[in-house]
């Protein structure tokens, strides 16, 4: 006879289902059970129903088996044709089945993460499939970046965006800030700085979404200050101020506020200190009302 083994946790889950519980409880009779030692088998001889208890007959005589204990062990079926497997499959929710398929496809891509949730596995696989078929939409690119970064897989996104950079349709130039957002922590500072050129280039800047351009300008200003720490080029302080001013004029952002505060510390100039104080006050007044998605991102990851 064929021998099949099932995890007790999966069996216990199916016993709770109204659709499968009663039939599964009957199907367990004459099957074997063990807790942790496969050689210490006991036979299920009777049942009171899906809620248990079940009656076990082992070397030490009969004793009851609760559903809770069953969940911690294993069921062994020796029938020529399984009665348990179809019931377990029927008890699995459709979204769990979909998640299993998604995980299998993600594994084929080399994307493996033990703690990825069912919902995220489905969303990630769906987004990757869209990216396979065509240039992904702004929404899909954002979704991919969020999910991959959540599970420490930002490098995967960097590899994907490397395929997209340079192929962005002109009408979607405003979306390139997303490639920047997910790539630049993985790049060196100079490379990241170059990726913000599209925000000051007259050709590409005019095609960008204003909020996206403000985001890149604010990041460019911050990187001017970071590069100043390396080369001590005083012109960077003025360039950082100009980028921050332009970004703030388009959309007040937390990053611009940080630039002003840092400029005040670096220059020690009263004028800049007053401006920083003014910007900080304005930012604290309006920040909770700004429906800007990237302002809710963990900007500290970029520091």
C-alpha cells in the first residue's frame, strides 16, 4: 500500500472547516499518528467528530488524542487511494493556493524570502509578470520597489531598473525619480548625483511631474552637501541652496527642510539660519496635511 504523511497542523486546520471537517474526521480512522518519532506509531481507532477527541491505540494501550496535540504531530495514511489529500486540498483557501503558485514562480526567478506574506507574494509576482510583458507602469514600479525593499531585496530592483533606465518613454520622464529612489542607496554618491541631472536638464525637467522633480531637486541639494564633506568645494553650498530653493518653490518637502538646517550649521551665516528657522516653522505647520506619498517613505534610509 502507498504510504502518505501529512503535517498535523494542516490536518487540524482542515478539521475546523465546515466543508471538510466531518468527512476528514471519519477519514482519519484507521490512519496512524506520531508526535516526533516516526517509529512510535499509534492507530486512530475512533473519533467523536472534527472537534475531537480521537482515540489512539498504541503500545501502551488506548488514550485520547486532542486536535491540539494532533496539530503538533503527523498523520500517516496507508490506504491504496488517499481519502485525506483531497479533503486537505479542498480546505485550503484560494488565496493560499494563489500564494503557493506565486512563491513557486518567485523561486524560479531566484527570489526567495522565508517571511514574505501570502498577499505580498501574490502582488510581487503579479508586478514582475507585468514588467516581463511590457514597460511597467509608474504604479507597478512603485509597487515593486516597495515590496522588494521591504524584504531586503532592493538589489533585485536595482537590477530591474538598470534595464529600464535609458528606455523610459519620453512621456514617462517624470517617473524616473522612482528609479533614483530605489537605486541610489545602492550606488556610489557620484553615480546617484548624476541620476538627478534629469531634474535640472531643460529637456527632461519640463516633462517631469512637478512633485517628482521637487523630490529629485531636494535630494540633489542634500547630495551637494554630502559631496561638500568630501571635497570642501564652497560652491556646493550655494548650489545646494539653489536646488533647495527651487524644490521648495515647487513643493515644500522634508528633505528640503533638512538641507536648510544643515546649511545653517555649515555656513553659520545669520541669513541662512533665519531662512532655516522660517522653513522649519513652515514645514511643521503644513507637513501633516501634505498628501505626498514619498514624504511617508523612510527618508532616513538615504542619510
